[in-house]
C-alpha cells in the first residue's frame, strides 16, 4: 500500500503540514530492481511470517492458559517437575525453526558476497560528504555531490521532490550487467547503500570491501550513506541511473569528452570575475557544509574563512591548505578531488568574497606548478 504524505513540521505541540513536499511511503521494503534485492525482499517476508507464526502460537497458548486455567474457575495447578518430554519439545522445535530460517538466509548472504565474473568494476570512495566513482574498465572518474540547493536545506525555499536524495553526478550503469563494487573511504567510516539494488557495504579507510548488483530494469534508484560519518551525514545521497547499453556507451563517450574539455580548461588563463563566479559554485558544493555559505564557519568546530589569516595571507599558503588539507583536523585535501581550474577558482573566490577583498587571483597554471612541487618533494626522500 502506497500513499503520499505531506512533510511534517513541528511547531510547539502542533503538527503543521507543508503544502510543498510529498514523500512516498510504503509498509514494506522498496520494490526490488535486481535479483539480489528480490531475494532479500522474499527472505524478509518469509522471516516476518515465521515471527508472526511464533507470536500467534506463543501468545495464543499463554492467553489460553491464563483464561482456561485460572483459579477463579476452580482449576487446580498440576504438580510436576523436570518433564523430559516437554524439555525435548521446547528444545527441538526452536532448533528446527532456526535451521529452517538459517538455510535461506545463508543462501542469500552467500549470493550477496559472490562478486566473481563481473562485467564491469567500479571503485567507490566515501568522503565527508560526497562519493567518488572510478570506472576501472572505462577509465572514468568523477565525484558525486548533494544537489539539493542550500535554500531548501535552510528552509528559505520550497522542498523539491527528491529533497536530500539528488546529486549533481549520478552513478550510471548499463541494465543487465553484473557490476562489481570496490568500496572504501578516504577519512571516516561511510556505508554505500541502494536498497532497490540490494547493495549495501561499509566503506572503511584503509580497507577495500566489495559488493555487487545487476539491475534488471532501467530506472533511477536512490540511496544514502548509512554510517554516521559526521556533521553532514544526512547530506551525502547516492543516485544510480540504470540505462540501456546504447545510452551507457553514449554516456561514457560524453564523460571522456568532458575529461578532455577539463584538461583544456586547466590550460586556460581566466579573468578574476570568471574565477569568482566559478569558485562560488565550487565552494557551495565542497566547502559550505563546514565553513557555511557566509564563510563564517561554526565557532569552535569549523573556522571561518571570512577575515581569516589564510584567506587574507599569502596566496601560496592558501593554495597549499586547499590542496593538501590540514593534518589533525577535518580539513580534507582537495588536490585529488578538484581540477586545477576548480582549485584556482575556489581560492580566488574565498580571497574576494565576504570580508575578504584581496583583489588577487590564482590561475590553473599555479595549481599545476604546486602539484609538481608536491610530487617532487614526495619523490626526493625515496631517491635518497
């Protein structure tokens, strides 16, 4: 049974219904879109029926005994102790029930863990708070960020249909192909979960866990990080687009073309206005979660950028901290996450937004040079 419920907001002790957001609900799991998800769905229903049967039998016997053997109707309690037959019965019956439940459960779990013979392999990396995807067969890499506008999150705009479940770059796979997932994390524990596809696996820093799915039908399937990974845990959704093989081939060609365009983009020289405009978008997607849209941060948790010594100091130091992060803090290294042009843009934006009126800028060539310097320093100890 499905229906549409309006999003509930609480004011005092009253419940007010928003007229803008409708959320679909159901009394069971999501409709399966893969064989594994179908097996999980059927196993869930089977176990629930077994539990219901146990509930009816146990509570039925209990209430029957209370009703028919109460003292008020003159029933006399039987006197017996250590009845072997009863003890055998209440040992054997639960054992049989558990074995009956264990067999189908073990079969489903073994199938979920069998990642052999994949048609394609995708490495998934969890970050605070986004997902990175590396298509190992097609040489494609990209990051997937929450696409819900900050205005909706802050309550200054109407909530969209897929509020907090929409991304700028969905994971795209062809229908009917066995997809192996290599799942890890860059910083803290995450967990990649798309219930309709029957895929769920923890992402652990320093370890690679694997899972798989094979989507049976074309469509859009949504999931979330299901490991408490920090302040914005609820803001790193997963979207998987299952398309035809022809559409997948076209998507691969488009992504490779975009990679070539990005390489050309990194070779450009930009005007400061263009960098600031682009940098604001990069900042909102990657930095605003911690440092806030107004650059004032969260006192005692995340430092402000507006008026900070970093954003008003030497630009080389500013570039370094954006690229390499700050050890011992939540400040991540973005050298592997953003292009040269995007790093140049976000540095320029931070130095010229809010109370920061530095008037200077960074170009992609400077970021490329900083990357080369970092690589040289890393290689030097190995050569000694």
